[in-house]
C-alpha cells in the first residue's frame, strides 16, 4: 500500500463523539460492537508524523470497523499535532493522557472493560501509545507527571517511533518534523528533553508490548523495533516483535491487507478475546 492508499481508507461512522478539551482536535470517537458488554477495548492512536496534512483519525475508522466485527470496542483518539495551536510539547502528550483518562472515566457508561484494554498506535501514534504505558513512571519533575496515572499494561505499536533520542536525526527526513517540536527545549529544570517524551526512556514500566513492522516499511524499518525490543528486554519489560511479509508502513493499518490477518490475532491475545466462529 502507498500513502495515497492510506489516505483513501475510511470506515463506519462512530457511535459517539466525546470531547476531552475545548480545542477542535481534542476529542475521541467511540465505536461499539453489537450486543451486550462489557466490551474489550482498543485505544487507537493514529499516526501521520504528528502533522495535520496526513490526517489520521478518519483512516483509523477502517480498523475500528474491523474490530467491531470481532466484538471489540474502539476508542479512536484525535489530538493536537505539532503544527496546531497548543500541540507539540507538552500539549500533544497532555491530549493523549486526557483521552485515556476520559476512557477510564466513561467506561462504565459505555460498557467498556478497562481490564481488557490495549493501547494500539500507528507510526507517530505508536509513539504516543507506548508513551501512555510509560506515563506512570514519568519523573516527578516533568510537567507531564500526574500521580496515580492509569497503568496501561498492553501495547501494540505499528511502525512506531518509540525511541526519540536515537531517531531524532531522522525525524526531519522522514516526517519533516524537528525533534524539538516533540520534546521541547532543555532547561535547568529539565535538562534531558527525552526523559519524559521518549518511551525508550520510560522503562521498565510493567507493560507487555508487541512491536509490529512491515518488512518493506521504510519509515519505521523492522530494525528500529528490534533495537527498541533489545533495550526493553534489558530493562526488564516484556516485549516481542513481528515483521509483516511484503508489507509497507501503510499495510499495517488497513483491514483489507494481508497484514491484518497477522495483526488481529495479536490484538485478540492482548485482550484475552476468544475468536468468534466464522458464519
């Protein structure tokens, strides 16, 4: 699949639209499967290089529709990008955290099972999904720190940017984004800008993470996942990798792709969902 194929992706309309802030991009879309809950839920974070031009939330409806067919609810997250007012550091991170907090607060009202929750993100969204798992071990000196943050235990990262420190130099060439837009600038109070923005610095955090990359992914090649996994295992977290044969960066988020048949079982396992019998 190409970028043009990705932009063309779409899916069903959401069951609900919920705001977690006053900015236009501070909202989530809720997709509920038919039947009675409580439903396992995927907190889905779109990619797009943290930039508005690559869209994202509409394309993720494609996966949300596929998950609904398997009895899985989706919390599809929109957030402020680095080129939006209030986006970048720290706003984009505050948005990801607020979207998760809203899910926890609204779970009972929408029959969502927060004990069966996985944060799944693609590309830039993979970075944010992994960051959510590390949120509860943020340094207390960070503006992003919050006491008693919800512990995200299961993460699936698709073509992710999990190690900002070691990928900082490539962000400009791959995304047209300066690392400082995501990390902020160093200060006396915060000399290491990666200490609260890069998931690779927030380990161990007790999560189980599956890093999934297309074999033909040139934006987040499989070796980036292997490098991250080695670091996570050394830190004491549980992590595994999966390489999708003949898949690009965009096949990873298309339910019509052959890659989806390999990704869906990973989601089911993370949620403890028994496959539904074929009709």
